[in-house]
């Protein structure tokens, strides 16, 4: 006998059986992901005598595939079976974590191996990201998509709340190896959940015919000021402001003289604010707009500038949740707006562009930030990053605030017809 689950309000996405299967598996995977992020950063610092330059370079290598292949991942999402694609990307990601964990545990890891495996994980994420984000609409349908985006962000940041603290404790007790092995194991939960999903209940709408090429996706976004303004804010906020892993790692080691447990705790405090912002975003659906995202970018950038001048570890920790709260409120709103306002037929390619601007700036920003910390110190570097993001957000506000109304007809055919006519 089957029972219908009644869930309303902020948790209404759980009405869908497939979502209830996938959500806890993603929760386990998110914990593993954040555990590995902390461990990878700490491993690089151990192998390079606390070098900010190498820390930035490893981040760049991990995010470079996103810059190169996320648009192709979006094209892939619009053309092929998303569930099967996600199984393949999770197998690849899990394999890279397993190999790195084995290398660390056997005490045979070298820095170049960390670079290579970070690149493999980045390749997996480049395809996985746009496919996974556009897959959400097939799981819950268009009516519950905005709610699912908020809940998924809460899930991701719950992992950020637990993962860094767990990883910090494991590193202090056993070294970085167990964190990589835990992440490798966590991928199995997602693969099992994807296999268990019932494709008969997927929300697959009849889509308008399109060429399915990347150029069409770019043309669509360029014709939508309400979307590309959001992407501009996300580009500057993520490239310059959203670098807590680098900021916290170097603040912990160079500024405060602390160990891995304190570094992991910093990540947990960021996640307290991030989780609060993600949960709160489920209540802000009616307030979401492009102008809301721009204002969020201004608030977040200001919080980063303030972070750079806080004098003690305790005060720094107390402020981290504020940074996390403002960041996630902005980014969840941005993600939800882009997904819900994009036509179904082209959503994968639009989310490929979103992922490109969200994470594609890291190959340039991370090494630059790493080198800058070596030249002028971590505090001035954080100030500069926050200032760049703040100035960009203010300029976007004054230039575009009156040009962000979505068109009456946002279908692919109507928008592209308008572009071609102009």
C-alpha cells in the first residue's frame, strides 16, 4: 500500500518521493565534500610549508575544468539522460577521492599528485554541476523548484556545518587521509539513490525545439538583463569574496598561529550563517528579484571588508556567520532566479553559464589571491577582495537597476526571435 506524504510550506519539495530519496544521500555526500575540502587545503599547506601561492594554485587547478567544460556540461544536460550522467560523474569524483586517500594513508603522496587529482575532481564537477542543477526541476517540477533550490542549499550548508569540524578533528588525530576516504565512501550513497529513483514520476515537459548548442544558450542569456545582471553579481562575489577556504586557512596558520582543529572550526562557523541563510531563503521566495540579488552582493562584500580588520580569533569567529548568512542569502536567491526564470528547453545551458561565472573565476582569482597574500599579507588581501566585489556590485546597481524586468514571454523561441529581429 502506498501512502501520500503531505508536506506544505517551506518543506513542500518533500512531497515528491524521488526528492525524499535523493536529499539524504546528498546530505551524506555534502559532509564528505566539505571534509575533503578542509583536508585538501591542509594537505597542501603541510606539503608546501604553509604556502599561500600553492594553496591558490591547487584551487585554480580544481576549478579550471569548470571554466573549460561547464558550458558543455549544460549542453549535455539539455540533450541526455541526467540521472545516468550524474551516476557517471559521481563514479569519477569518488574514484579521485579514493586514490588521494590511499596515497595519503600510505604516506606516498606528492604535491603533483594532489594537483592531478584535484583536476580530475574538477572535471567531474564541471559536468555534474549544470546537470545536477537542471535535474532538480525533473525531480520536483516547476511549482516546487524554487523551494527545492533553497532546501538543497540548506542541505549543502548543513554539510558545511558538519564536514569541516569532523575533518579538523580527524586531521588533528590521524592526519588528512581519513577525510578523503570518507568523501570517497559518501559518493556511494548518491549513486545508490540515483539508481533507486523512479523515472516514471520525473517531470519532463514537452520542450520547444532548439539547436541545443552552446551559442544559443549564450544568446538567450545576453537577451535577458534580469539573468545576466544576476550572473555579473555572482561572478564578482564568488571570485573575490567567496574564498573562505583560503582566507581561513591562512588566517588560522599565519595570523593566529593555530592548528587544523581551529581551521575546521572556522568552516563550521561560516556554515552556521550559511545554513541560516539557506533555510531563511525558503521564506523569502516572494521577495526574490534581480535587485534583491544586487543588494545582497553589496551587503556581503561589506561583511568581507569588515572581516579583514577584526583583531582576534574570537571576534573573527563571531563575524564569520554574518558573512555566511549574507553570502548564502544572495547566492540562493541568484540560483533560484536563474533556474525558475529560464525556459525548460534551455535551462541546462543557462545553468552551465551560471556555474561558469560562479566557479570559473577561481582559476584566475585563487592564484592571484594566493600570490597577493605572500606579497602584502592575508588581511590586506581580504580587504582588496571585498572592495573589488563591493565596487562591482555598486556599479551594477547604478547601471542596471532600471533594466531588470523579465520579458512577458520568456520562451526560447520568443526570446531568440526578438534577438534576431534586433
